[in-house]
C-alpha cells in the first residue's frame, strides 16, 4: 500500500483565479445592472430651496424697476408714434392738396387741348397731356416755342406740381414706415411691461399669510428709515432758513453808529428766485390735487398718471413744457444737489433714471409710485437718488 501511494498522481490544487474571475464578472454585472438601473430611473433632483421673504421682496422690487424702465421706453415710443402719426397726416394732406392742384392744372391744359381740337387738329397741348413726361417732350420737340405765354406757364405749373407730388408720396412712404416701426416697438414694450408686472403679481400671490406679514414688516422698516432721513433733512432746511432770515434781519437793522436810516421801509433781499418759486407753487398745487389718483403706466392724466406723466402735467400747469420721459426730463433745467433742493425741483431715482418725483420740501416729494399704488407724498429717501434738476 505504501508503494502504491508513492506512485499515485499527486493531487493538484485548483487555482483561485477562476473564482476570482467569477467574482469579478459578478461585480461587473452588478455594476452594469446598477448603471442601467440608474439610466432607466434617474434619481429625482433635490428640490430647490424656497426663496426667503427677503429674496422675494428683492425680486419683486427688481421686477417693478424693470417695468419702470420698460414704461419709459413705452412712453418714448408712444410719443414718437403720436408725432409720426401727426407728420404722416400732414404729409397726406399735402399730397391731397397737390393732387387737387394737379387736377386743376390738368383741366386747364385740357381746355387748351379742346380748343385746339375744335380748331381742326390735335395740337401740341393735347399731345403733351398724354405724354409720360411733358418736360422731356418739350426738350425733344421745342414745343414750348409753339405755345402761348399763358399755356407755357400752365405747363410749367403742371410739371412742377407733378414733381412735388411725387416727392411728397415718397415722404409719405417713409413716414408710414417710421410709424409702423414705432408701433411695433410700442407693442413690444407694452408686452414687456405687462410681463414684468404679471411676474411680480404671481410671486406675491404665492406668499403665505405669514410671509405676507413678514413682507409688510420689511416695508414698514424701509418706510420708517426713509421718514427718519426726511425728518433730518427737514430740520436742516429749517435751520438754514432760520439762519438766512436772521442774516437778513441783521442786514436790515441799523447799528447805533450808523446814521439814521431813511424813513422809507426797506425790503429784505429775496432768498431765492421769486419767479421760480411762483411757478413751482403752481406746479405743486396741481400735483397735490392729483393725490389719490392711481398709477397707470403710460398715463398722462387727468384720471391717472405714471411718474413722468405726473411731473410733466404738473409743470405744464405752471406754463413749463417738459419732455415725456424721465430720461429726457433729467436733461432740462439746472442740476442741483440734494442739499440744495427747493420745492418744485424734480428728483430722479435709480442708476437707470427710471423714476421721478416733484420735491415739496422737508425731504418729501409727490410722486406716482408704481402699479397698484396711488399718487402720494413720500420721503425722497425711499429710493436711491440719482440726481435732481430745477426745470425752470
């Protein structure tokens, strides 16, 4: 038995690679299947974090600002459209008048042609009427030498009127094209304004009662801060006025060492431009009468206004014509610092100059704020100030 044992074929150990291979293949299959499962049913993305009330307020304010910019674009496009419509109407009136004149001249030339026909032949005047270009016909045939002075004058008038009418028709075509372009821009900007306002309303409508209360609290804090700054400016203005009055009183009061003044009373020198103050008072009286009327973008009164529509109407009541948009109103008159504001001055807001109000003193203004609001008095510090102008 032992001898047989020595000749027995040794038992070999099966290599482990095949097991490892099976394991690797199994892992690969699992990985492949898991990858296919991931492709077939991707994991749902994590829900976006709900914006805070502060973020919603910032977004709504931004939308209102963008709507304000679009409103100024709308106002400018509407002004251009109205102007071009008037110009086109004038051109068309001129074309109609020229047409009447041409018809009158044509009848006069027709009378000459009829007279020649009755004389027994179709004369040169008749030939002229049916020519495409009477002047070219004259240049070719020297017909002018064969017409009377009155006939020649009638022909020249007719040719001049034809040329003028052709030029006016070209002008009418250009005016119509410009009007069409302005109308298209008007429609686009109107859609932009409506889109911005609709988006703002949607954001506000989604707020819960708690979020609306939080939003109202943020607004109250903003208004309180604006009032505080206005009160500081009011105190500064009162102090400056008292100092000016004291200086004027001292100027008017004689000192003991001076000779006895003339008994005729003296009037203290004015502290400002009295003519401007008069006009400003008229503009402010108009603006105050509009308090409580709704803001409507693109409106110029009398039942509703946008911001620049209100300032334009107020100063028009004082006899001063302002441009339609904030972008153009800021260019008129004299620039003044916030510290030097006088009642009646125009105060502009934001870097894009998309809002304007009319200063009433004491750090306050009258303005048409935004959609959903009404013409009211408010601190000029409620919004970031761009600059101010004295329009007259």
